C-alpha cells in the first residue's frame, strides 16, 4: 500500500502526537463521505457529526497533509477578495449573507479550540502592514467596509503605531485586527481530526479517492475499498487533481513558500514582534510572518503559478525576510517548505452542488484558514436542508481561466507581474 508522509516542515517536526490511521481496505456505508482531511473536510465533518450524521473521511495522505498543515498559520478575516468585490459579484441579499459570514471563521476556530481542548498555540491579533500611502488608503477603506458589516475590532496604526508592533523600517502604517490571530496550523488540523473521531467519525489515511460513481447513491472508490454514501463532500482543493473534472476546469493550483528560522533568543523575538501578532503586508504578492511558540520567525511569500515545487525555497524567501528584518542577518534558516493553495479567476471561493448529492468548496485563493471553517458550516447546513447561506456562496460566479489549463499559469504569472510592478512603484 502507498505511504505518503508529511513533507518536511517546521510543523511536521513540531506536530502533536497523533495516531496512525488505517487505509480503507473494505466496503463501508455511511451518510456522508468527505474527500480530503484539510480544514474544509474536517470542519464539514465536525459540523455534520455534531448534528448526528455518520461521516467517513478519505484522506489521500495524512490529516493536514495539504495547505492546512503547511500554511502561514494566520487567522485572517474576510476573503481573498473583500466583501466589496462580493457585492459587485452577486445579488444584494446574497452579498449581505456572505458579508455577515466574513468574520465567523475566526470564531469557529476559537470555539473548536476551546470545546475540544485543541493545543495549537492560538494567539490573538493580526496586522495588515502598509508599504505606501496607497495601501494606507486601502486599509482605511477596508476598515469602513468591515464596520459597515458590523465588525468593530479594527484599529488603525500610524507610523509610530506600526513600529510598536513590528520592528521593520518598511512600513508607513497599518491596521490591527484584534479578531485576527495565529495558530500552529497542522496541530489545529490534528486536533480537529481527534474531535471528529471523538464524535464517532472515521478517518482513513493513505486512501486517495480514485473514482466516484456518481448517481442516486454515490460510491467513492479507493484502491482497496469503497464508501457508499447518501452525500459526498469534495474537499481536496489544490491537491484534488482530476477526480471531479468540472472542478479542475475552473481553478488553478499555485505554490507558496515558507521558511522557519532557528529559535531566536527571547530578547530578539520580543523586539521583532513585541505583541506577538502575526503580520501580512498589503502587496498583491504578499509577505506574511509571525513567531512560532518556540520563537522562530516563520516567514512566507511568493507564488508559483501552476504549483511547480521550486528548487531552492530559502533563496526565494530569505531575501524577502532580510529586506523586512535586516537585523536577522546571520540567523539560520532551519526549515523551508512549499504548499499549494487553489486560485480561482475571481479570487473568490467556489461553492456548489453537482448531481443533487455531491457538494464542494474550493479555491479560497490564499486566505483560507478562516473561510474553510465557514465552508464546513454552510455545507453542513445545506445537507440538513437549510441552504440559504450555502446558496449565497453558490451564487458567486465561477469562471474558467482564459487559455484553459495549458495557458492559465503563464497568463496568471503575467497578471501578477503587472500587479507586483504596481506595488513596487506604489500606484
Ligand atoms: C504555504 C501556504 C501558506 C498559507 N498561509 C495562509 C495563511 O497564513 N492564512 C490563510 O488564511 N491561508 C493561508 N493559506 C491558505 C490555506 O492554507 C488554505 O486555503 C486552506 O488550508 C485550504 O484548506 P482545504 O482543506 O480546502 O485544502 P487542503 O488543506 O489542501 O486539504 C486538501 C486535502 O485533500 C486531500 N486530497 C486531495 N485529493 C484527494 C483524493 N482524491 N482523495 C483523498 N484525499 C484527497 C489532500 O491530501 C489534502 O490533505 C496558505 C496556503 C499555503 C499553501
């Protein structure tokens, strides 16, 4: 039987102990078969189990093997494109519902952590850091937008204010989201998996779904077994491949890279990020960073369209880190890894149903830690027959990438180059 381990990363090296789960080797029957044990699949499974459904999760590798176990760990509210884009993309009632949900993901994570005693180094506070006045104006508009949707946890930071939270000369100001925060992402996924099992859910690892017999009673096949279910939830995101051709056609896997330094001495760590907030800058191709519980700087950035794994991650990310924090010259990089997120043309998530019993959510385009937790909730609501919020998400348009699967990566890279040039000159 195949065995796919976690990729080498700081998170895999510091993961909480977890059981080795069997691969599926026979025929089972359940209410809902979830494909993928990332946050989307785990969140969906937990909400369903809490409502009395029987759930089986099939995971191709290990719990949190995908983006959920490799990400920057930043709890960022709203979506990869903000609620104003949502308002331009769908009806006013749908936009109102999606806007109201934009701040729910962080709450779901905090509730999960509290209810199931998940040990994942949860810390409050996230900063958006502006590199120029255009980005500062954008943050002011973002604050007004989020406040229009009832969110009151934002605080503008002027030049001195940002210096008090990030020891970098690069930023002219920023915005602090007290409802943002950060976590050890793999330990969050592992804790959620344990919660799923505590409620009677079953997770099979090393069990890629290789075919779905779609129809009135769908059946999901792995190499050595099959799951017959009333519903299937597809949560494979950037790692799904061609299992559901309709989903592959309208999305593009992209890679992004992260490094972790050696542990910093306590004083240096406390001067870099004195309040231990996480930070992302406001560039189109953004840098994001935070401290781990053992005081490493975890620094990410860059996008590889089409998700090829770059040869030397440290040479891509370390110069970015040193540009932000020249004081880290001489500090060693101890871990470097890459992971894939799924991009959509609109940068808004794609949610929907196929055949009446196959549900999916994918493509949160970079900001998915909070959104995926919301997705699980709305999919569970839809399966229970309360589909208003699911339908609001499903009303967002899904576009195919221009040029199809062959040209989508180079065309997107060209578009990103244009936006990053705009970031550089600050217009
Ligand atoms: C390096 C990196 C940094 C990021 N940083 C942040 C951040 O700081 N904040 C933020 O909000 N977002 C961030 N993101 C995005 C965020 O991590 C993702 O949007 C989110 O984790 C997606 O969760 P998911 O469950 O949909 O997909 P994934 O976590 O990718 O999970 C999909 C799972 O499905 C499994 N799978 C796929 N196909 C099959 C199959 N056929 N059968 C069975 N299993 C299958 C995979 O093995 C995988 O475990 C980052 C992403 C990356 C890659």
